[in-house]
C-alpha cells in the first residue's frame, strides 16, 4: 500500500512538471471585459460584447453538463446549436428540454454530471435550442465513435484512445462538417463556436480556410494537452499560429486545456 501511494504521488508530481515544462507558448491578451458562464466543471470564459445579444452559437460537445449553453442562451437571448451524438448526451438534452421555462431547484454538482433540475431555464425558449445528434468532423460520413475506457465517463471520441479495439469499444455515428452546418443557419448571427470534442478540434481548425463564415469567438479545449510533451506543445502552437493568420488573438487560458480566441 505504501509503494502504491508513493507511486501515485510521484505520478502526480511528474504530470505537473510535464504540464508546466511542455505548456504551449501562447501570448494571451487578457485585457477587456471577460465573463465566465456555467458550472465549475463545464463553464467557459467569453468576451462580453454587444454582438452576442441575439446571436447564434454552435456548441460542439455537450456531455452531461449544459450549464454553459443554458447560461449563454439565457444571458444573451442567443440561439444555440448543440452538436453531440453521445447517447448519454442525447438523453441529457431531452431531460433539460422538458424543463424549459422552469427555474433551477438545486445547485450545480461539483463534477461533470449535472441534473436537469440544476439549470435555470426560466428565461429561455425551446426555439433557442437546436440539437444535432451527430459528430462534428472533416467529412460527412458515418464514423467510429470510441467509448471512454472508464465507463463512468460520458465522452466518446472520434480519435482512437483505448488500448482495446474490440467491436464493443465503439459505436457508429453520423457526422457533419462545419461548412455544411453553416449552410443551414443564419450565418449573419453566427458569433461563437465552442469545441470540446475530445481531440477532433485540431482537424476541424485545420480546415478554417474553408469555413464560409468565421465566428467572432472560438472556445476550444485542446485535448492533446492531456498528455504533455513536445508533440502536443508543437501541435497547439501550430493551431495558434493558424488562428492568428485568420485574425484571431488569444484572450484567455484557464491554465489547463481551454482557450478563448476572439476576432
């Protein structure tokens, strides 16, 4: 037991050192009005701006914490397109949809599993939400969606992570591309894109030159940073340079994996 404890402590210290050593070098311009919306687990920081009022946001990766999406829709009267084919996410969205118009009855949970009763849905309308049970990807074709190794976790991923590749380790889901999704919405209102998509974000952002409309704000979790190293650092710095080429600057970094870029 003592050896196991020592190994655990050593492992945590090693990960902390690696995270600090291989943190991407990204200039963050944190001036200006920023606000954090959502729970401690599922919340995101956005730039306060008048163009968010009545805007449209695309939120990829719901999981079982819709606190950001709900608070964003409520605060700005915004429409939110939620993209996530994860079975438990589909159920979670149905649960919160059934409570639209109601106030919260309990506080947010500490982790990523929120109860539908924790959302204040009193100031939102059903028409503000559109749910796409598909995965955002670079091609619109059925794809393997790998299950998490820990069955208590909700997030599936297009990127293969498990050490086991059996047929029971994935499901087949439909996909859509960002350009095709943008064709179906009022692009003049498109102001914010959020991506928490378990590693697929790098491939999506690589195609930014093909997007017919660019959002004013991009919220992105770089999942590759879960395993700090030279390769992950280089990949994130490459995408940072690409975003800057398209007029974005980094406005916020949460110290872990989440970044805010504004245009």
